[in-house]
C-alpha cells in the first residue's frame, strides 16, 4: 500500500459516482495489495444452511403443548420446535 485512501462523506450517489470515476487507485495501492475474490467460494461460505426434511412421530400432547406456546408468542409451532432442537432442549 502506498498511502491510505481516505473516503469523503458523499451527499448522494452521483457525488460518489463522480469520486470513483475520477480517482486513480494506483496512487494508493499496488497490485500485490489486492487479493483474489472467488465468488463461488464466497457464496458457498455465506449460503443459507442446508435443510433436511424429516418425518418423526411425536406424542400428541407434546405437539399440542408446542402449539399453545407458539400461539402465545405468535410464532409458528414448527419454528418454535426447531429453536428448541437447536438449543438442545
């Protein structure tokens, strides 16, 4: 890095566009300062977690209990059950 790039506060997008249009980044950075950005790797790392659909038999009274709790806090009962599973409770 040659010298630190200080970004101004932009009033709007046009002003920001003009700034980036005119600036010569070679005054601030050298080629070795840049790292390769792999879009595929980034998307893998930041993708939504994979979800597996399962079917289990749960006693009716337990499901009823979750439905009542979920209704009180206004969330879907299956979401509440998933949260509890994630906590290990």
